C-alpha cells in the first residue's frame, strides 16, 4: 500500500503492510514511531498480537512517553474483543500499568501532583481513531497479516503464495483437503509451544486447551484471507486424497489428542508422509468471504467424500479412520462423530480407536472397581462406557443437527440401529487390558473378546490359564506364539488342562523352545531351569500319554523333547490310542534311536494307525540300540 501523495505513509498502514511481527520487528517499528526503549520494554513488549491488535492499542496513545493512562485506554478498547481475549489482555495490561507507572516516576523524578486521585485511573472518553477503509480491506485480503504472534509452522503458505489451484481445490475437492501426519504434528506442536496456548491453559478451569481454542487462536488468523484451509496451506500444490481420516470431538484436550494420534501412528507403523483429513484443519474456517463458506463446504458432503473415496481403503493403500478418545470430551456426544463412524463402517472402511493413556487408565480403573465389587462382565462393559444413546448427541450448528437427525431417521433401525453399530464398535475397540482382566477373572472367554485381544499373546495366555488350552482355537496369534502358549501348559488340547496362573507372557516369549517343549512333555513348570537341568541328568524316565489324541504332530513334539535326554538308560513311553500314523511312529523311533545309552525300553504303540511303514520304522530304530530288556506293544 503506497503513502498518500501529500505526506508520509500513516503508521497504521505501515504496520498492516509489514504483517505479523516478531518481538524484534515490533521493537524496530516502535523505534520508528519515536517510542522510547524503556516504554517498549515495560509496556509494548506484551503487544505481540496481529497488526490490527497493535493498532487498536497504540491508537489510544496521546503522548510519546509511557503512562498508566495509555494502558487504561488500551484496556477500554479491548472490551469489545470479547471475554476470552479480554482475559488474555488483562494479564498483559496489569503488568504494563505497574511497570509503566514506575518507569514514569523514575524518568521524571517527580511525585504525584497535589490533589490528584490515583485510586482509579481516568478513562479517555474520546473516540479512538479507526484504520482507514483501505487498511480494513487489506486485513481481509491478506492472511499473513492476520496471524497470531507465534510464527507460522514451517512450510505453511502465506497469502501471497496461495495459487489458484489451491483455492480451486478448497472449493471443489474435499477429499484433497489433506496434510501429512508430519505436518499435522508440527502444526499442533507450534500451537502448543506458543505463549497464547499457555495463557489459555492457565485460564481454563480444567487446565486444558481444546480445538475451539486452536481454531480461534491459530487456524482462523493463519488462514484468514487466503481462501485455503490450514491443510491446503501446508500441502500447497501437492494434492493428495486423504488416506487416513481423523474422527474427533472439538472439545477434546489438544495434548491428549496429539498423544492419541501419535500412538496410533506408532502402533500401526504409519509413515509420516501419510495424508490425513482433520476437520479443524481441513475446512476453511474464517467465514471472511475470501474462500468458501462453511455452508458451501458442508454442501459438498466432505465427510462422505473422504469416507467413500477408495484412497481410504486398505486395498488401495489407505489407512481407514481412527477415532481419537480423550478424557475431556465424550467423542460420541458429537453427532458428527457418530455419523462418521456409522458411515465408515457401512462403507467397509477400517475403523479403529486410539485412546490417550489418561483415558485408558480411567477406563480400566473403573472396570477394576466394578470387578472388585462382584459385577458381571456386561456391567463391567457398561462401566467402560460401551453403551451409548446417540439420540442425545448434539451439533454446534442447529442446521447441521437437523440434517444429521433426518439422515439417521431415514436409515433402517434409526437411532436404535445406530446405537447398536456404535456400541459394537466401542466394545471392539476397548483396550486389550480390559479383556485380559475380565478373562483372567473368569468373567468371559476368548471368543467374547475383541479381534485385537484375540491376537494379543498376553490375553490368549490369560484365557488358557483361566479356561484351559482349548481357548487356543479362538486365538489369532501367529503360529509360534500359539505354540509357545500351548507348551507353557501341560500336555493336551482340551478345556480344563492345568496352567501356571502366575506365568506371564513376558517370561514365556524369552524361553528356549526346546526347554518349553521338554517342560511341557514332562510336566515341569515353564522356566524352571533347575528342574529341567536335573531332568537332563536323569537316567530313568517314565511318561504315559494314553488317550491324548496327539496325532503325528504331537508325537513329533514328544519325540523332540525326549531326544534331549541323552543320559537315559531306562525309558518307558506310553502312546496308547493317540491317532499315530506311520509318520508319527517314525518320529518317535528316530528320537529313541538317538538315546545311545538306553538298554531298557518299554514302548506301547497299540490302537494307532501305524501300517507297514510305521512298523518297519519301529523295528529299524530298535535294531540300532543295544537293548537288553525290551517290552514292545504294537
């Protein structure tokens, strides 16, 4: 903006042209206005706002030297800014009044004039100058002069850098209002590191900052006038369909939200380059006429556009939807969140939940309290917050609420059907530790656990300890994990088989597989190294697996265990009625053939299906031994 032809450029327009200032830039600007350094340090150092805020405060200055009157006038002007911003200003102004009063007294070396009343500061009733009309237009058109005092996140486009392609994207393609995981984390980190964030946190009764605050303090000022959302400003001309959608409640604590998302990224090993969709950052929020209105954007059905886009599905490399849970707001009290989860499940999009540690701790603590009082499994699930009444969920906008309620009522089952969908989802997304605890107490079994819990080794072990090795049929752990858990108990695959209830998966996963196998076969506690070593030195062993239905696979496991006992001279092995075929019989006899010191052997292979090959294998193995006392039953 150029200066008037008849004189120097007004200071208001100089400031607007400069854009958001750092503390150093603000100091240089005030130097240019002739304001002393002492006054700057004591008063103006707190005025690190957007240009229009500095103008609003400095417009009330009537003298070049600092005074309490100036601070009072600035406070008066701040009243129209609303209670939330006023609380922030009051802290600045209280410190400024005291410091400016002391600086003025020291500079002038004077005492208060006779008869003056300093108990209340006078208020200047004269109207304050307003910025020129051209200045107001520039404020609306330029986002880079509307930002908060904190610097923008690295890489965010300014108003001058916005392209027509970016603006068109914001108007037409909701699925491309995305930013990468890294950009999201960096943006939130910049907000959390700012002075404004800390002030809101200090003033909050709960000591939290929510997404409404982030939108007001950062999102709107950073994006105002650009016509582009924060997500588009960060991604610039790189247009990517979202591969991860974040469902969240605006009232949630920002730090817990950040923790929940980062936990999900780490747990799923997602690259930081994954483009995500987060409504606070994806929608253009300012409503300033420079970009699409919220009404226009919602008319594009952005949530449906993202959910129904193939890029969100795993078959196309997508990562589905994650619902973030925090302690400061109930995710399902927001009707949009309920709707998002329902639509995603209907569209066959993978939906998971990620919970802050505080949220998880509170939930598991409540479940434990109910268990301690003798509650049933269903009561414990209710205590964990599984049940919902979606009809009570609300929207910030009445129009949005009416629209969503109509959609739900038109669906089969209405709100009752939606309740069932959300409740099933919430139960499926409960932390594994809750299922482990309930199963360990015998309140439920593995087939009633979530998919995640059935794949969790600690939960599967707890199920076997409480209900027997037969629970392994419901496990989805990998083969090695399942085998280790099976071997940690005594031999058998039926309900009721004994397990050491004190044994933990952390111990089992570190044990040598041969030790586990031998302990399993010989009924020795998993991890009991002393007893295993003593067994390896024994010269006599008698084990009976009558009617255990081992089959060839089980016979191989038994054989591998017995083959470790190189000091045996006397062996009694009962394998009566175990569905052994030729392969199983061959494995047993090959193992016995490795025991070169055996001289006395009793082997019972009756009621199996050995066939000619099995019988030949038994004969060949025995011929290799120096048997002096043989009792063979086939």
